[in-house]
């Protein structure tokens, strides 16, 4: 199946000399959720702006639904919805009129039944006649999503979609994004909430200093780069680790009651059996064991640090 978005050797250097993107190549498939991660200034917003036709690339190509975003701008842009970081709306207008206007900008015929369905999916239907100035920040951000969906796009870009939204609304919006994916909409999001990417994304792309470092299935990425930690709770506190137990990745807590061991879950031998045998040989009584997997935040930080080393 042909990707819904095809990016080839995409580069952007601004007039100031700032290099925002360098040779980015990427395929994005229909119906997936792709999270783009990167520090501030990494090039995420530039990538979105070029794909949405808001910025002209210096080199390379982007095709959306087979349409070149530069040569066939209107056809490409008609397939895209964009939810920007900034909340910029007409505060004295009503919710329904705002999304009607957005739909009209794309030359689409009026269709209140469709728009009301969009508002219902975003829990905005009861607010359809309310003025935007009367809405909370979270509700305003939902209106931005409704505007982006007003013309029935195949691709939705979410640039920091839950910035300034409380935890409950954030989780509700995650549900909205999942439903859009189920309807066949391709979702590309940038976020500083790595929990958000870990919760929603099918694939994760990492951008740093304008270069796309990798794009990988989330589970595969976690498996390949993630590490695990074994925490051993002791029955009695130790003043120091015995020499036979000390080693790479083994640390004793300040209170002497816990021993932590960081290990690579992919290794043929994790070293756990050796560590536990060491406890038995030293006559150290163990009360409990627990393990935890690296989070996507840990993986992301490790990747960026390795790239910059």
C-alpha cells in the first residue's frame, strides 16, 4: 500500500542561515499514529509547516496522498488538518460558526450534520452555540481540533495538542485521537509529554538538530533501547555491598535496604541469577523483588545523549 505521506531528502535552511532540517526521508502510513519527539528547535514544527504547505522547503519533496505539497498545493492541503500549538480563534464567534467557517475555507459545501458529528465526538455539541470566550482552555483546544476536522481530512497534524490541558482532559483527548485512527485518519503529533507518545503512538520518530535519527515501532523501540531495573528489598539493612556483589549496574540505596540492578533485557544472560546466587552465598535475606521497564522518556534521553556524544 502506498504511504499517505512520502518525504524524500527534505531539507530547510532559513534566510538567517539556520538549518532546520537536513535530508529527512520518511514514509507515514494511512491510519497510524506517529509521534515525533525532539527537543526545542529540533525541527519538528518546521517539518509540519512544510508538509502543510506553510513553509517552502529548500530541498527534497513531500507528497500527501500522491500530491506534491509545492506543485499541487491545493490537492495536498485538502487532505490535511492542522491543530497548531497556539490557540488563535475569534473569541466572539460561536463554536458552530467557527467550524462552519473553517469548512468553507476549503470550498466544501455546508454540512451541519457532519459538523455536529465532529462536535459530538469532541464533547463539544452542548457548547455549539456558546461563544469561544466562554470556553475553558481545554475546550478551546478541542475547538481547534474540530476546525482541523471540519473538511474531513485524511491526515491530522497535532502540534503539542495537550499543552495547557489538565490531566483528565488530556486523557479524554487521547481517546478522541484513537477514535480518529479507527476511522482511518492518520495522526502525526509532536509532544513534550513523553507519556502521551508512549500511550498513543504506533511508531515513534526522534528528531534532533534537524536530522531524523530514527523511526521505529514503539514496542520495538522500547525493546531495543529500553533497559530493565531489578530492585531487591532486603530483610536487614547493609552498610555496604559485599565485594562479590558489587559490579556494573549494581547499587545500594542510602538506607541500605534496597539493592538495584540495571540490566539489558535483550542479553542472553541478564546477570540476575548470578546476583541472587550471590545473595544466597553471602547469607543475605531477601524480602521482595520487583522489576521496572525503562519509560519512553528514558529511551528518548538516551538516544539524544548518544547522538550528541
